[in-house]
């Protein structure tokens, strides 16, 4: 009960602050952001000290090394965080834009303006850079934020938040516009997800487990991000050299990220020729292959794929492979198993390309390119809050505008209906 | 269990049909819509017969007359339904528009296109015109729909759906793109709200009870519509003649609709002068007044308002009235109690107008006009799926575009990252 009351109090404070924040000009928000960046660098020793202790404790618990790496801060990483904030300062203000304007025959003037959401709830896992990132994107877009990070580096995150809150307060931004939920009890997530009165949108950033927990419990609207079961289909007409190059890139250039390929689909008419080539290249790159029956006939060295493989985001050097009859069968597989993040076709057949892009029901649909390009920076948006895999509000890489909603302002002279 | 399986089957069929529908050109969708309109008129006798029996049964249950009126169909109302469909035909196709296009330095061509959601779930109460309305808006925007209407006129709704399905099928639209859930068990709503695999968005259309039930249970994203606790604040500087005229209009021109005023806030400095005038006019118009203590001192003939009054959408000739210190107090009251639909200030003070429009956190914020104008047709959108009171995806009156999402199409020549 205490826990619940405490979170409600924080969310209420954030909501109240959001009313003030909505009236603060972007120049002041930018100035405060620059001060936050400077403060993080100036106080890096304090952050590093807290972080080193927490990382030590996690080490003792015996976490995997690649998990551990995400928790560790260094002077270089703190500088990157600060520079990230400075980049956000340089972006256009996403608020106050009028995107529709009309004067009706009765004289009513109607304007539609982009405005901040109010309070953005961000529930994330351990990485401390998300803390600085989320705060800067929210403040830039005129939103209060309430953050709940993972338990491993909770004190590191708290320290980052405290430094940023202090810099905000000194520069005309209410410090309560930034609230950090330090309670480790996982039930706190459920409490946050039901505070419709104070939190306007929840953005979970993390694995599929976190995201489905949030969706299950939330009555606050959710923007889902990041789960990536991405496919590449190599069509009969594909330029096979291109296909090979693109597939290797999509799988191996950074296997831990959401836009990496998890399943390769190959047209049956080229499978005998293409599969051995791609299998060899993948194995040479350290990739474990799991194929369907038809694959195993051609490449018996592959492991057998099970149903669960088609549903898995490996985030690792593992690839499931399936041979399909044609583009329709590829599309059907993708629409059944894809997380609707990014899927690609490699083809020289224009009709198949158009069909694939029309019918595959994913946020980003590629022809002849690696799925690895799905990214706010690669698309030219300058910053990214995440990659939405849902259809409401935002889909694909989300720029700052995704943190705003709209509002109709109607000016009259006493009109009645 | 049977019920659940049946609904799942319907939703799956609708999803499959949506893949086909997404490829059908707008000319064919329009032709099918015209055929649906004609078929409703041609078969009006069958509809009227079913409807008369159901209305008779409802009468026997002793429903209130204004409830009953919403269920009754007449030849004129069927003609209006058909004409409504014909109007939708004349609207621009909201799909296939490219709203962002860029060629990146690496040669990747990125296009963002508007595409149908896929399957739209509409859960509504009794009015049969919603059935034809929802189907036409969904088909026009390339979406399948799965409808669940109220129990009072379930057979009327089913008849309308059957006629429209047949006309669709004869004109190149899969009849399974239109699914009607005829199961009366209210648990079916919960089942629908959790079919994330097959339903892309749920739009509840009805009272606050229905909407909160959907929000509570849904894991499918929801667009909330229609709850209207609308306020008008009469500022110290208001032109009181204008204020009087606007308030009477906002309350009495159509009290049953969502954009009608439910609470009147009056600045304390003009209350002694303005309240008696507006109270008399309201009482003359048959409005029951419920005031706070300060109101009762000036107009002892008013009933005393209780806390629940500020939270109630009367949809009736009842008005709650409160005297407030200033524009800030008015904004605070509104941000606490408004359903974020439509709120107005009557003022001659530009600063107060700007502050009110900036800080009131509602979809439609008026200066010197009646809240009754919040409506797709009044805004010039030509059709309306509902009025969104939420901040994600759509806010305010929703035109056809609100039934679409977007998709990034990326064309390359073998680019890797």
C-alpha cells in the first residue's frame, strides 16, 4: 500500500509539473537540457562510483558478460550520454506546430496544434543510457516523465536522474517534471500501468516479457516498441550475390539488436543452389542454423527447427531457415510469425516486390536491402524514442513527434449551433 | 467455450479477408458500397419487419421512450442510412497516400504510406444506424470489421449486416470482411478485446460503462470515443449577452449528445450579475440546476450539487454550476473533472483566452463559441467515426484517416549496413 501511494504521489506531481512545462518556451527547455548534459559530465565521478559498486554486485550474482556490458558506465559512455542530450537540443521543437487550419463558413476558426502528451511513463530494463535518453526526449517535447528502470543499476539510474533534476530546477524546469520510481518490487509496474489519471502514455523498452506484462495490465495507452522477429525472403528471381551479402549483413552485423534477421525464407526453386552457399557463409560467421525438413535434406549439417523457432527473437548468432513454395507462401509465413517490425524480400521480379510490400503487414517492408536499416537515424529523423511495432499513433522508428498529440483550438465570436 | 471459438473463427476470417481487401482498388470498394446502399433500400421491408418485432419486445420490457426512439427504424431512417453510405463513397480514399518520402545518401528510397489497419472491432450499443455507418467507413478505408452491437435490436442489426454482406460479395468484396457477432453474452466483449492476433484496433461506441469495460479488459489497442463532460467558463471580462446565448445553446440545443455542456463555471466577480440571468433562462428552457454553495447563496432555488455531479455526463436537461475565483481555478476544475472532450471559455481577455487554450488538456478547446460544434461535419471532415477523447493516434473528431495506419516501404539495390 505504501508503495502504491508513493507512486501515485510521484505521478500526480509529474502531471502537475506537465501543466507548467507545457507553457515553458523551447528556448528554456533547450537551455536546461544543455545544463543537464554539462552536469552529467561535471559529476561523472559520482556516477561512476555508484555504478562500479552496482556492477560489482551484479558480477557476483554471475550474470552473463554481454548482459553485464550493458550496465557498465565509463567516462566515454557518460560523454556519449551528454552528447546525445546535446543532439536532442539541436532538433526541431515538435510542439506548437499548426498542422491543420480552416475558417468555416460560420466564421469559426479551427486550428489543430501539436502539443505534448503530458506525462510519459517509461518502463525499461537495465541500461543506464536509456535514463538520460528518455529524460531528454521528454523534456524536449514538453512532457513530464516518470521512469522505472531495472533493478541491477537502480542506484546508477537514480544518480543520473538526481543530477538531471537539479540541473532542470536551476534552469526554470520544475524538477518534478522528472520522476524516478526507485521501488524494486515488480508490482510497481502494474500500479504505474493503471494510473490513467496521471500518466498519458506508457512506453515499455525492453524484452518481449516486459512488453507483454505491460500490455496485459495497462489501462493507460501503450506504445509497443522493439520486439524484432525479422525475416528475409530470397525469391526465385533474386540476384543471389546480392541476397547472400544482404542476408549475412542482416544476421551478423549486430545480432543482438531488434532489426537483425531471425528467419530466412528461401524459394524452393533456388534452394538447392542458394542454401548451401548461404549456409556456408553463415556457419563461417559463427551462426547456428536451424532448418525445416526441406533444408535438412539439402544441408544435413543444420539442426532441425521446431515450431518455437519461428516464434523466437534470438538476439543472437542463431538463424532459422525455411524453404517456401513462392512469394505467397513467404508472405503467409511472415504474416503469421513476424513481430511486424521489419521484413525484406530479395527479388528482381517487380510484381513480387509490389505484392510483398503490399501484403506483408509489418512496419518496415524492404525490397533488396538489409533489415538492419530500420532506425531513426538511418531514416534521417535525428533521434529515436524506439521502433513502434504497433499500428496506433506511431509505427516504425519514432521521432520526437511521436511524443506529441494534437489539440483543436476553436476561436469564435459567439457562434451557436 | 463454444462462444469463444466462434468469435475467434469470425475474427480470423475477418483478418484473412483484410489481406485480400487491402489489394482491392478503391473503385471496387466504392462500387460495392453503392450496391450496399441500394440493397438496404430495396430490402427495407424485411428490415422493418424484423425491427418492428424487436421494438415491440423492448416496449414490453418498459424501456424509457427516448431509449426506444433510438432503436426504431422507418423508411426515412433506412433512406438516411443508405444516403450516409453514398456520402462515404464520395469521400477521398484515405489509403495509399504517401505522406513522407526521402532518398537517403546511401541510395535507399524510403516511402511512408497510409494503409488500412486490417481488422477494426466496433463494440456499440443499440442504434442500428451505427451498423451501416461502421461497415461503410471500414470498407471505404480498406478495413475488415467485426461488429458487436447491443442486444435490443440484434436481429435488426444482423439483417442489415446480411444484406450488406451479400451486396459486398456480389461486387468483389469478400463477405467475410464484414463479421457480426450475434452472441448476446456480455463476456463476448472481453473475448473480442483480447484477440490481438486478429483484431488491430477496438473502437467502443457507447456510454461510459461500455468504454471503461473495454479499456479494463482490452489488450488490443483501443480508441476511446464519445464521453463528454463538457464545461463552459464565463470569465469576468465576458460579453454576458454572448455568454448567455452560448450557454443556453451548449446546454439545451441537444442535451443527449456528447458535445453538450454539463457544467457551467462562472467567475466570482460577475456571478451576482450573471448567475440569475443564466439561471432564469435555463429554468425557462426546462433545465434542472445543481449549484455549489456560492451559487445557492445567489440563487436559492437551485438544488445543491454534490461531488458526483462534477463527474457526471447527464446527457439530459440538467446542469451543474460552480462559482470560481478566476481563470486558473476554472482550468483546475476542468482538468480535474472534464472528460477531455470539449471545453469553452467566454472572455474578452486575450491573455485568459490563450492561457485557457494552452492549459486546458482537452481535445477541443473553444473561445467564445458553443461546445456543440465538436463534430466531424462541422469541422469539415465529411464523415465521422467518432470523437476521440484520448491522446494516442487520433484526438477530437475522427475522419476516415483515423482508420488507417502507416507503413514504411524501403527500396534498395542491395544496401547493407
